[in-house]
């Protein structure tokens, strides 16, 4: 545990310095799967509740801590004490030892005192820190203010849902196996799972995907329940010419290929990430044309033939998927939104020119911010006389039009936050 605490504290510091969490985790080279799992759990959990943990340290320390390494170690240990079932004495003892290992022996007494004081006054401290919105919800204040202004009474549920643990959701590859058959195979192995939507499966107790039957054989993909709604909304049929304009890592591309025999192009500006699309297609025994280029510069790669369907899963703030990517809360700045909005507008305008008359473009984000969603679509329709926004009804009870909000743990349709809009060319 002591080693995992040190590693997680280092990873959290790297994220706060600007590194994406997956990149920071990749540097934690652990041969033992159990050690990797604990480091991942501590890193994700600490970032998920970082606002609260920062607030607790401010309350417990006599003065602001000058040592970032010690403070990060305290965040990790407090996360364990407040949000896990790890034995309290082991957490404290390991954190004190970790203080020595990071060459801060003089801070041993401080770490020990802060953690033990938290255990003595846990309820009172937690109640006190919860009076600050940034600590109560563990988001930047600008994020909280934007959600409150947009969603009003629903804002508390939205913010709390973003801090919930996400489920492991799969999409069964209907080209290779029926979902009921796959569920039966899981049940035979004692793996509890439930069906969701038309092709989805939620694993009751998440585990590494290579421990699930049929992964190497292409029987399933890992894909959130909300993301699984995208491909069916395009209503593709055999023979259609289809473009997935921002395809990597390929979840929606492969879903489209599973639904119909298409003339399918998977485009992405990042050639390295596009390689993952190819790998996923190969594993699932599906085909698509791969193009590494910018969707906003069709003159460099488009052959001039219009597409019947276009999926525009555009770059965005990713504010709807923070339960899976808690680092996003601390990496985003409110000023970033204007850049995303401009990029989305550029891509939409370029892609619209490639859509056939009567064709449909599906606009998708994993955002819950209106400026990237409803506002973007309203502005697009206003400047394109040949565009009409089709009525969209998502098969989820709590959807707000095309807006899916992050679901609370245990929800019947347990999904991340997404936005969808269907645009038809007159």
C-alpha cells in the first residue's frame, strides 16, 4: 500500500501539472497486476474527490503546506480514509512510511497528526468542508457555476453523478454472436451481467476486459451505454456511403459496420489514434477505409462524392465523461470552451458540404455544456438554409431532448453525459 500511495501521489501531481491521467498512469511501470490496480484506484479516486481532499487539508493543517509532494500524499491517504474500506491504521502507517521514502522525514509527524485528527473529527470536518461548493462537489468553481446556471435544480444530481463510479459497459458484436448467447456464456462462467439497449451488456463487477470471454475473438467492444446510442441514430442501411469524421478510437465506427454493409470511411486527424481504429476493426472482423487527415480540410482527402450519412463526433470539453476521466475536471479551463466551439463550427461547416441532398449528419459531443450543444446547433441551422434539425427522442427516461446527463450509480440506463442532434439536408 505504501508504494501505491507514493505512486498515486506522483501521478496526481503530474495531472495537475498538465498531463492526461492515462499518460501519467502509463509511467507507473508495475509488473504485478494487483499493484497496478491499486495505483489506478488511488489515482482515479483522489482526482475524483480532489476538491474535498484539498479542503480537508486546508482545515487540518496549521498553515498552507509548502511541500507539494507531502500534500499530494495526504490527498491520497485522505481519499482512502474517507471513501474506501481500507483499514485506517494501515493507511496512516503506510502514509507515514511513504513520507520517509519520498525523502521528507521531517514531515512524518505532520502527516501522522493530520490523518489521525481526521479520523477523530471525521464527521465534523466533512460537514465543515462541504460548505464550500468547490469542496462539496469537487469541481472547479467556474464549472459548478456553469452547471447551476444551465440546469438549476438538477445541478446537484448532475455534479454528484459525475463523481460516481462508472459501470463496465460492453457492446456485443451482432455480426459474430447474439447478445443472449453472449449473456449465457457469461452466466456459465459465473459473471453477472444485465442487458441494456439493443446490443449492450453491463458487467456487474468490472474487471479487465481480457478476463472476459470472447474479447480476442471480437465478440464485444467496450463502449458506454450513452455512446451506444450514436450509430443507431444515423439509421444506416446496406450500401450507404458513410463517413465517421472524428473516428478514433473506433467505438462508433465499428458499431456502424456492425449495423449494415456500408461503404464506410473512418477519418481522424491523429494518425496514431487511427491505428487503434484499425486494430479494433481487425479484432471485430469488420472493414472500413482509414484516412488520417483533418475533417475540416476536405480538399486534401475527399474524392468529391457525397456521403449519405456523416457522424460528426466532434472534439469537445468532455464534461459529460468526467466519471470515467476525472482528470478532465482539473485540466480544463473555462477559456478552453471558446476554442472547442470554434473548432466544432469549422468541422460542421466543412462536413455539411460533403453530405448528399436528403442525407443526415449526426452531431455528437460528450459534453453537458449548452454552448457546445444546443447553442452550436441553433447557430448552425441559422446560417445554413438547407439544414433542418430533426426531432430526436432518445430511449432514456431522463434525457433532455438530445442531451443525456451523467447517470447516478445504479440507474436503469447507467450512462455518461452525451449530446446528439440529427441534421438533414433539404
